[in-house]
């Protein structure tokens, strides 16, 4: 009887035949858990090095322009930043629950948790768009006079550095969020085709690990940018 691949969620291994006609199962990346994890951890190391270097630069300039950094931080909307922190923390929970459900054989539940994570990621981007729009209308955005030194409307040099790093790092982080959404949509497609299953879920594991890094980076971004100026200037928040 013919095998119907559309109704099966079974992982079909690749078979290689040697010169003697003997068949051998090819160890693909789907089944190579040690290699798959190691390779992805190496990629994650490059991400940590990149953001780590940015935090080092930020810390160095903070020592040179401490009061300017505190003034600039006090102008950010800590309510929206804090809300987005909670959103990402919850999304890390849903992503982890999805992986646990996949491992336990609950494919439908795993897909539901992935969709929940995508929804929360969209909420994060929406809130960040509102925040950036408010900052633009208040004249604090890359390319505007307030962040260009040498003119009468520019902010102090330390604040220009702060906001330059703020938009660079939050923008790069937002780009990682978008990549994460794309990866999760791809993961759903692979699950639907049966190429990711409870028996072969290394792709799901690595995408969940990537999402952990995304939310962990924000856990450092939020206090450094939003909280260092808390209480320094009363009533200085930019409201959307």
C-alpha cells in the first residue's frame, strides 16, 4: 500500500547506499542533537559578543557623561518600557511551554503556544512603534536637530550619545524580534509538514533558545536605558 506523506507526521530519514548495495541511515541535523545544540550555542556566543560590546561602550560613555545619561534616561517612558518587559517575559514562558508540549507529544498544544509567542512579539513591536513615534514627535530621534551636535537646537553631547545608543540597540533588538517571528512561522510550517515532531524537535529547541536570548537582552536593555534616570528628573517622561 502506498505511503501517504500528507497524512503522516513521521520523520523520514535520508538513506544512503554504499557501493555494495547496503543501505545506511544518514545522520541529518534533525537527529544530531549534540551537533545542533553546539552549533547554535556558537551562534549565540556571537550575539552575546555583539551586544556585550555595545553595553561596554555604553558603560564607558556613562562614566564620562553621567549626568547627561541620567537626564536622557529620565525622559524615556518607563511605563511602556516596563510593559514591554513583562510582554517579553511572558512570551519566553509561552515559548518554553510550547517546547515542553512538543517533547511530550502534544503537537497541537505546541503550535498554540508558538502562536501565542508570535502574538506577544507583535504586541512588543507595536508598543515600541508607539514609543518611537512619541519620541519622534518630541524631536528626539535619529537625524533630527536635537541629536545632531553643532546646532543651536541640539542636546548636550552626552545625551546625543545616549539616544544614539538607545535607538541603535533597541532597533537592533527589534530586528531580532522580527527575525524571531519569521523563525516561528517557519517552525509552524515545518511542524505542519511533519519535519518537526516530538521525536525530531532540535529546530524547535534552537528557536526557543534564540527567543530566550532575545528576551534576556531586553532584560539588560530595560534597566540600563530606562531605569538609571528614575527619580532624577520628576515628570520628565515622554508620553505617547
